[in-house]
């Protein structure tokens, strides 16, 4: 949902996944968005250049550019991201997903 220049994401993860390959082509092959959010249930991890940060149910977070999102199975969250940054990142993710589906990205 786009709300006044911010993308609002209501997310839920049924199964833990590592989306690292989807960020290839971005600087440092990592997400370049600034995310503000709140973990509703479970744990949401972000792997960055300096290690992993974990946020659990009831915690708010701010994540700066240069990370890989790693939500754990059973987690739910609300996240706010500047739409312009989200759109740039999403275009790279979409291209990588298409390549992955064709067998050109692993």
C-alpha cells in the first residue's frame, strides 16, 4: 500500500527463506531501502555488513540500507519504506525473480 510517499507492508512469513540472490545487482548485493517497522509475532532478522540484527514480537525497528531481510517462519510485521526506494529495489528483485524462474539465477 502506498501512503503519501511511504510503502506500507503488512507481511507474514509461513516458511523461512533466504532471499539473498534476489538482491544481486544492488550495491553490495543488499537491499538499499531504509525500513521502519514493528514485529507483530515471531522474529524478523536482518543480515548486514556488520552482522545480524534480530527483532522479536513487540519490538519496533529501523534498518538502514545495506541489509538482507530474513523473516523467520511464523513471523508477522508492519513495515514502512520510502516508496521511491522500494520501487528501485523492487525492479531489481523482479528482474532477478524472472531470471531465477528461467533458471538463470541461483
